[in-house]
């Protein structure tokens, strides 16, 4: 009691304060070392990678919750090392471990990429290749990534083997990938899913959804793709060098669905061309466009559809996927890419569509469109054209 009156702290309290100070000091010291150590090993990993080199602004590591963050990362091809035109850039890449799962002895994480940009370039000396992740997943420690988010992403595909070096630009990408596991039992019986939206060029709206089992012995996946309102004038650099035609007006929609299981793939692609104007040509526009864009590694789309009208039609997807070396993600991306290609080329074949004899109301157009033997709705004549026909009759 006397010691308390003189202002001295009790022994147990002094020991607690000293121990707390030591713990705080150790934590601060470790915290101060984490970022430099993480920066060193991140830079070493990027510089030791095959065919690429990387750089970044900074690395930050958190303790609670356990996490890793890299700011302004940039990857380039090596040995060219063209830092002005990187293959990949992201303003921020962050990963976090799930502390609750960690306390139960399980590794689960989530990740987010802010403003990533990915560039694919097709050259004669370096053909475009899409890496697969199955081997990488099975080689990693048992873990599950609950969710990966992509915010405001961008993908550019450029073909340097064609005239005008045409580009396909997909931007404003919002993507979510869920339930990515390195072992089947960790997936909980649920598939991996990826869903997203984006802008195609300056006008097209894109939505897509894919579910898959990346660890299945045979390819298992299903998905949907929709492109709406893409102004065909944006296709000038793609189609004019190959065909000598232009499409100054109109829009194109492409819808696709596909399912692969037990070595078979089924589905269909539906292109819808609206008010498209094409300058006449003697060449087969669709075949030339396919020759430029089509992926030779995967041809599962049927061109032999009796009496098809390419203004609104269904192109079947049908075939087998029995090759032992076929990989999941290259195949999925190949299917989506070819669905897009087939939709574009079929959407332009035999344009412009036939024009109706007289103006039809929306109900009449809908009735014809739903009747089995009527075929797709016809283009509607202008009011001037209808008036002239009425005068002649």
C-alpha cells in the first residue's frame, strides 16, 4: 500500500507494461521489415520469370488481416523490354487471406485487380497462345480463392499480320470469378463461375457467364455470351482490307450459348443484324471475314444450315472434344471467340435483308417472327416508299 502511495506501479502492472512494450516493438520492427522484404522477393520473382520482366511502384503487406498489395505493376516481353507498351498493367492488385478459414487450418483468399490492362498481339513469328491453369493449380498447395474481382479492366487484341493492324478493344470490364480451388474437395461440389460485363469498341455492350470444373479429367464447362448494339461502322479496319466493302450504318447483336460435357459440345450462335448497309461485292464476305478472324485450332461451328437467312439465324455448335491435350481455358476462350466471329460473319451474309411490301406494325412483325414457317422479320420500308407503292396500286 505504501508503494502505491509513493506513485510506484505494482510489480505485476510494470511487468505487463514492459511485456506489452516489447510485443509492440517487435510487431513494429516486423511491420517495418515486411514491405522491404516483400518488395525484394517480388522484384526478384518478376526478373527471374521466363520471357517477361516486371516493375512496380510499391508493395505493401498487412498483418491483420494477412494481405499483400502491389501498386502499379507492369509486365513486358523480354528481351525486347518495351516499357512504353506493356503486355499487362494494373493500378492495384490486392490479395487477402480469410483469417477465419486460417484459424481452422484452411487456406482461403480473395483478390481484386483495379484497372488492369491486358494486350494480346498476333505476330507471324510469335503466334497468339492462351496459357492454361490446370497444371498450375494442381501444383500449388491446397487452397481456395473465394472470389477474384476485376474492376474497370481493359483487353486489346491486335493483329500485326493483317493490313491496317486492326484492333479489337474491350474495356470497362467488370468481372467476378468465384470458387477457384486447387483441389476438387475444396470446391465443395460447386463449379468455378465467372460473370462479367464490358464495352466492345465505342458502342457494343457485352455480357458473359461461364461455369466450369477446371480440375475435371474431361472438359466440363457451360456459358453464355451476348453482344448488343455494336455499330458495324467500327468494323472498317477488319473488313475493308479483306473484302473491299464498307458497312457505314447499322448495328449487330450476337447471342451464344454452349455446354461441354463427356467429350461433347453443344450450343448455338444467333446473330441479329439491324439496318445494316453494305456496299455490294462479288466476293463471299462471310468466308473472307472468317478466314481473317477464325481460330484454326477449334472448329466446332456448323456452316451447313439449310435455307438459313443470315439476318436472324441460329448457327449450331456441335462436335467432340476428345483430344487428350485440349485444355480448359484455351478451349473456352476459343469457343467464345469463334462464336463472336461466326456471329459477325453470318450477320453480314446476304445483307441487306428483304424489305416488306408495306409498313407493318410491331404486333404484325412479332407475329411473323414467332411463326415457324415465316422466317425472320423483314426490313420495314420507309413511309415515303409505302406512300409511293400505295399510289401505284
